[in-house]
C-alpha cells in the first residue's frame, strides 16, 4: 500500500512589513491577519501536525497551497526554511494557493524559492507558472499538480486554471490512465460549481467537463480550511473530491482543531481502494488522534466511521 499525507493551508506566521510593502491588496490582507486571522492559525498547532506526519512515515506528502498570507518576499523565504523541516522536494509535492499568488511577485523572490517542490519528475526547479500541470510518479501512483492561484482584486479569493492548463491536464490524465496508474489530482481551490462567488474556482465547470472525459481516481484540495468530501462525475462513476482542514487551525477556531489526512492507496482486482484516515490534533497538542475514516472503492465511499 502507498501512503500519502495530505495537508493544506498552513498559513505560516506573518512577519512585520514596511509600509512600502503594503501598497494595494496587501494592505487589506495584512490588516485582516493582525485583526483576525492571527487568532485562527497557530504555529504550535502546525508543529503538532508536522510531528505526527513524521511519526506516521508516509511514502509522500501532498501540500495543496497557502503556505503564506500576502505574498511578501520575506514570507516565501521563511516558508522555504519551514519546508525543509517537512521534507525534501523528493518527498513533498506542492501546488500554490491563492495566498501564495496574492499579488504578482517576481518568481525568484516568491514561488521560485519552492521551485524544486513543484517540478515534475526529472525536471529542474520550476521557473514560472507554465510548469503546470506537473506529474510525479511514485510506484503505481501519479500525483498531478495544478495551479489555481492567480492574483485577484481585493476581497476576492477566487482561483482560475485557464483553458490551456485544463487541456494539458486532460491529455496528461488520459495518458496516465492508459498506463494504469492511480491518478491523484492536487489543486488548491475545490473544483466545485457550488462554492461562493468570492472564493470559487472560476472555471470549475470546465475542469469537471474534462474529468468526465478522462477521469482520475481522487482530487485533493484545500482552501476551505475544513475536512470535507464531495463528488464529481467521471467516465466510470463518481470521483471523490476531498478537502482538508487547515494544518494550523487553532482548536477554538471556527474550523475546529488542525487536521491532516493519511491516505492509503492499494490496487484491487476491480480498481483502486483508497482509505482516508483523518488525523486531528489532540486537545493538549501532544500529537494527533484518529478522527474518522472513509473508504473509497472505485470512487464510491463504502465505509464511514465517525
């Protein structure tokens, strides 16, 4: 069995910023952090999640974005240091979130610092957004990374994939399907048409149309800061779309305690068995404990434990 740890939205602590750094949209995000979000995201909660992931020793780690908050250069530098504690680029795959692309930033000062974590197999560190979609093969599992992050106006947290990325992803997923691999799609925004207009993936319908044609086995996302399961249509049945709670969520926050998902993937005669174990931070912060299990067989949930 292949094990994959899925975490998202760590929202690492915000550094102090100069006034000159806060022109435009960054100003509203900076004020919102110190007024509200600093109470929702706790570094000690994230440390507990990371420690439990290390103890569980998964085969790979999937991180679906929002490492930073307002895309300050110093945030990216600090996140690079934190990433090294999570694992090396060979063990961790990242896709960007909307906060990682909060405003347009020079690649070398921003996402370029994580370029090795976003590159596909055998490729040099990513040098721009055209690297997406990416693919990393790990045994019989293929991780397909998509970028839904794009600078948006103030008060909008929407994401967009774009026609070119969706078309390229469709070709890639079709090829991986013919190879008989378990295709795990990573994206920050939930690719659902039911999300709020201020937070949605603007081309979710186009993404779903592509998936209906070529399929995949599971979609992993973040963004909503809560553990949730939805389904979209695939060529051979429903495909699970799974979101995870923020990995730094404070226990008393509106999201509840921090969580990550430990996903087991095993081949069966009829397809794939995917087991999703929810791991939640203990009340005393001394590690994590089981918080539910969902089992998917060919895209349909067959068991659910509270």
